[in-house]
C-alpha cells in the first residue's frame, strides 16, 4: 500500500513536466514529421530528394565540412583555455571564467556584425596586416567559409571550454607526477596520462559544439553573405520565402534524425552518462 502511494506521488510530481514536454515538444515534432510526408502530396517524395538532389548534396556537404572544421578548431582552442584555467591561481581563474561567461550575455547578432567589421576588406584585421607589411592586398576573410568558421568558433568556444574545464579540474595531479617519476617527460606525461583522463570532457565538448553547429543560423547567414548556404539557412528560405514546407520539414526531420544517429553511434563506444557528468 505504501509503495503504491509513493509511486502515485512520484507520477503526480513529474506529470506537469511530462505534460509540458508533450505540448511544447512532442506534439510540434509530430506535426513537423506529418507535414514532411504529406506536403505537397502524401508519400516519401520529399525524402527521395535527399538521395537525388545534387543541390541538397552540396548543402549537406558544406554544412558537414564547416561543422567538422568548427568543432576541431573550437575543441583545440577550448582545451588550451581550459588547461590554462585549471593551472592558474584562483583569482586569475575567476577573471577568465568571467570573460568566458560574458560572451553569453552578448547578442549573437552583435558578435556577428562585429566580425563583419573586423574581417571585411577594409576591416581592422586587413588594415593592420597591411600596415605591418605582411600582405600587399586585402585578404578575403568575409562572405566565405573562412569568415563563417571564424564567427562560429568564437561563438562555440564557451561550449567547449566549460565541459573540458569541468573534467580536467577533477584530474589528480598525482597521476602526472607519478608518470614523471617513472621517467616520462612532460610531453609524455601529458599525452599518455593527462590527455586520456580528460577524454570525457573532450567528447562532451565535441558533441555539444558539433550538434549546435549543425543547426546554427545567424552567424553563417551574416558572415557567409549569401555565398555560404548551410542547411539551417536553406530551411529558413524554404519555410519563409519559397513556401516549400514539405521540403523544409523533411530537412528539419533529417537533421533531427542525424543528431539522434550521432548520439547512438557515440553511445556505442563511450558511456554518455559518464561523459555528461551523470553517475
């Protein structure tokens, strides 16, 4: 009797959360899936374009290439910053953490337009490089994939730094000291001991950055200048301008299924609960 009463209270406590998930997440998701197989005509015609449309192949390849490059650069830079944060005094670490969190308070639009001003042909970076004599003519740093990757890396850095830092701050320095005591150099101790111990943080950072990059829209749209079209921007065009709702929902569903597939594949090799800090 007591067990059933406790179970009843348990379900009553989680019922509001379940209801909110059904109303604001599951039901709209079902609508998206339904539109993808009913517009403009019932069937799987929209999904066939994933295999037959060269234009969609180009967009998917552009998206994958930019996301992979962004993830690699962001995680490497994020690891360097997180490593520094874990090995400085508390006052310096607090200041570094403040600067990292400060980026979350800045609008993504403000940051994107700031990068446009920095990277454009007559921008600050080109003028500085010409002033010191490194280049003779301005570099094309905006309205291409270079500018998109720079802007995305800047936006994604906190998403890489925070999980990596949360992981490496738990690594006991005695492991590295033991490796050095056994005759290993500083580089060997880092590569063979420290880096493997920080793998959960690296995996978490890679997954967060890559998944966010797949659906990123504002920065690629502004810094790409219409010349770099990623899947999220094409979905917006299909929804708002060409009104191809069937194709737009098909691409949205494919993006969602792709993320689930990625999580399933990674979950076959690593414990995702441990990666994201669950016991």
